[in-house]
């Protein structure tokens, strides 16, 4: 014979416990996931991993960024990137007789800046050290659930108090930049190693403070050449891209892979013959693959 006991929501809340990983451990994992976003990186600039079952997490990440050197005479390098991610872990609350799912989705916003200087090795090759800094915030959908669970005292869910976690990052990058430009084709190659240390701040409880390391080694290459056609009074170019990233910090293996490779094919439109704000527009279809992951993405870019 089956028995069912009903209890008011307040009673359920007073006696509930969180099943599965502690929320604070998940919060540390979110900080590690933030490490993907704070490093400017083509291969992880757009990721979407769907939940395969109710017990697995889903994540969506996208990043917009760029960089440039002021001039040959003033080789100051500036870069910036903004990223958004949504992480969907699964929490189940139980009072011993009843279980309920908690809305624990986290939204992460990060911004990263960089200031560097180009030291020429040859006329086409430059060594570029960069100082990087970043800010990030994680806002939880559990802020909404707080009204429903307003009697909870279990320390496992202390992270949801205030509904957010803030972090900052300091670090740097080392880059080799090769620009081989000829009349009929252009080649760009970058080798980069980045190391940014993330730490939480503004947390009243020291036990809720955390840290993560964002360390990435990356090689990126682009080849551009005319297609033989013209558009807007300029040659229409085709674009070939390659990028490979190895994740060496806290983000390594947190999503089941420690490296990603991207192969891209696209077209580039030269608008410099007309008085418009941008000089080039690119659309590139990319195939991304790595350990246990693969997919496609469409990238849009502009040069100024």
C-alpha cells in the first residue's frame, strides 16, 4: 500500500536538504567555467552543450572581442572581450518524503581587457607581452527561488543569498604575431599563452570565497586570397582559418575536454572603396571538435 503525506511549503523548506553536489562546490565549478570566457580565444568563443539527461548540466557560452596595434611607430596593443554564459546544473531538494527540483541556472557576464607592446623581431614578426585584467559576475536564478524557499537555513545553499558571485582576474599573456602580407595573399599566425588568476570578492563568509586559474595555450592562423570575383569595387576574398587551444588551468576537463580545434572557411568583403565605417567584413563557417565534443558555428567579424 502506498502512503502519501502532505506538508505545507514552509514545513518542506525547514526540513529540506540538497541532494548531490554541494552548491558551493558547484559555485567553484562556475568560477572555473568563467575561465573559458576571460581568455580571448576563438575556439571557445561560442560553445553550446545541451543536457543529455536530467542529471547532466547544460551550458551556453558566447564571446565577442578583438585587438589591434595603434601603429608601427607607436606599437601599443589594446584588446578587449565581453562574454556571456548560462550554466544549468541540476539540484534536487528533499525533506525525506518529498523531492523537488530547484531552478539553479546561473548567468555569467565577464569582461576582459589587455594592454601590450609590440617588440619587433623582424619586419613581419613581433613579440607581444600583454597585461590582462577582467571582471565577472555570476547571477543565479535561485534568487527567484529564494522567495519560495525563504525559510531555508541549510548552509549548503548559502551561495544563493544575494543571488550572485563576483570575481576579478589579473594576469597576462605572451604572444608571437607573424603578419606575412603580399599582393595576392595574406597570412596571419599567432602563438599565445595566457594565464589569468580569478578570485571572488565581496563575500561576507570566507568559506564561500574561491579562486580559479585560466591558463590557455593557443595557435591561430588565417589565410586570405582573392576569389577572382569583385564586390563593391574590390576583390572578394576567400578565408581559411585554423585554431587550436589547449586548456591548462581550472577549466581543463571540467566540460569533458582539455583541447579544442577549429577549422574555418568563409568570405571576406572589402568595403574600403566606399565611405563606410568598416573596411572589411568576414563571415566564416567553422567546424569545432575536441575530446568528446564536435559541432559547427558561424562567425561574423569586422575590421576598422
